[in-house]
C-alpha cells in the first residue's frame, strides 16, 4: 500500500487496553486526575525533563486529563499504568501515531516507582506490541540529553539511540530555550 498525507491512519494499531507481565495499561480517565495530581504532577523532580511545569492546582491536572481523553483515539492514546489488579496507579504512557507506519511515545512515572523496572517493562511491551502490527515499522521516543534515567530506560527496552536532535524542545523546568534531545527508535 502506498501512503500519502491523505491516507487514513489505521485505528486498530493503538489498542484500547494492553498489559505487560506486571502492569495493566488502560485508557486514561477523568477519574485519574486526582491520582496524577497527588502522585506526581506537583513533583519538581518528576517534571524536571517534561514539557510542563509542576501543577499547582488540581484544575490544571483536570484540564490535562480532559484534553487527553478528548483526543481522537485513532491518532493517539494515553494509558494509565497500573499494577495487574489496577489498585496502584503508577504513571502514564502516551502513544501517538504520527504517520501510518510510525508511532512515538512519551511517558511519566511517579517517583516512588523509579528504579524498579516499571517503565522498562511497560515500554518493552509497548514496543513489541506496536512492531507486531502489520503496518507499524518504527517506534520512537526522545529525551533531554541530560535525562540519564530516561535514556537508560529506552536502551533497556531495546531501542537504539539514533542521534541528537539539536535545540529540539523546551523543557521549561531546566531552561526557557530549546534543548538538545536524544532520539531513540526500534524498527522492523
């Protein structure tokens, strides 16, 4: 099949639910706003390399969640990361289909879960799932060049560092100027 800018994105590529060995990824819901706000959205360490400032009010988190929930699911989904019994909320994974053969991801994890392999487990599963789709040939993500933890997660999840995107994105908690980012990808 030839793809063009008018080729529709395949809505089945992004599953509604999926799970790893230790985690369930389910659609983000409005009910998750308080968990996000109290779990990590106020934490300056968690938000250090994000594109958003720490939230000062629950209303900011509710607006973010509402925007994610209202996004068309055929172009991207935001998943809540929970334990297998869905009793412990741990963070979010976003997967966006940016063209018919390529998805990109972003993630955030509450600090109590750092260093426990949670995001490596989730990301390995997501990459495998996406590349098992017939039409998906590339899965990619970026991180600030100073974000050693996130770079390590992507490496442990099997992605390859392809290079540096110079002055690529603003991480307002570090600088008001665009910063360099590593780009990682897995392909088939």
